[in-house]
C-alpha cells in the first residue's frame, strides 16, 4: 500500500467528524497522513474516483455513496457482500471494499451495555439499515421489524434476513407496533417524524440507538422517553477504528499499535 492521502466523501459532508477522528488517530500512530473531506454526489462518484492518483491510500464513504462504492470495488469483505454497501475503499492496484459499519454498530452497542437482544425494530431501509440488520443478527436478534415510508423498499432487507436466519417483516412507519428490545434509527440526520408516529414507536421500542449524531440530540432522541438512548457517535468512532486498521494493515481485524491510546484520542476528538 502506498500513498498518504485519504478523505471522506459524501453529500452532504460538511457535518462529518471523520477528519477530526482520523487526524487524532494518526497523531498517536505517528503517521504523516493527510485526511480531508469532499462533497461528492452519487452521479459524480466514478469520475472523482478515476481522478485519484498514486498519492491516495483510501477513502471513507458516507451517504449516498455506499452502494456506488460497492459496485466499484474489485473485491469486498463478507459484511460488504451481505449488505451491498461499502463505506471503506483501500486504493491501489486492487480496489478493495469493506463495510465497517456493521462492526461499528456491534462495538457501540456492546459499549453501551446492550446485550441479550432478541427483537429489534429498524427505522429506514437504506444501506445503514442493512448494516444494522447484520449487526443485530450477530448479537442474537431473531425477529426484526423494518419501518420505512415506502415498505416496498424493504424487500432487500427481507431477503437479507432470509439469508442470515432472521425473520424480517416490513411495515409503514405509522403501522401499529409491537414491543421490541431495541430500536435502531437509520433515518437521515435531521429527520423529524410526526408526533403521532413517534409516540407508539417510543412506547413499544425499548432502547434507542440512533445512527444520527448531527445535530444531537436528534429529533427522535429528544422525545424517546425514559428508555436508554444511544448516540450514533459510538458507531462513528468504532467504524473509524476499523477503517484505520484497514488503511494501516489492509485488514479490519488486526488491531492498531497501542489501540487503547488511539481510541482514547479519537474519543476526545468527538
């Protein structure tokens, strides 16, 4: 692997905390790498990717580029293959794609003490919802209720559930909910659902893990009630740790040198 240039791409991107997280990690690791951010629309992705030269080591991808990055990758890790989403590209002669969102969700939930989950509700049906489904299956969920404005968009998640042994049902956001242990919101930042939709979801939703973190508290977190509420910052932190492992070692499972100190510096940068 060559190159010392990295960046996060997405649209929008100005809110991203990834540059601060990565810069903090690189300082601890003694790496003279440059990590920036760039607004790239989905239709611009392939053109922008083709303009990168040998100075570039890797990219982090956020909305709406994860599916485009999946299609562009020459190889993909298991989580990327399952979800159809790539949020990390390792550049070079071979364009390798990874999904570190799954591991980031697992690590964030563990850090918050969420365990023994059997039933889950996922709000949203996009790339992050697919990562959330794979993550909760990994920690023991067997039943998942997916809620979306257009339930037909959840067909891919129903199919994914069949492949990983999870019973997935798709409903509209305002359908009458049943009780679940955990709700994972994967809606775009700033989404505010009507009060008549949120009230029954909160009453029957268990703990809330909201992938959104800007602004925080999210509109959903502000009205969730007395159940535990977990910010998406934990996911952001832990998926970034796995990204840096990839950029450093080419493998998301190989820990960084003095990783505890790296994580502490990254957490302080949030």
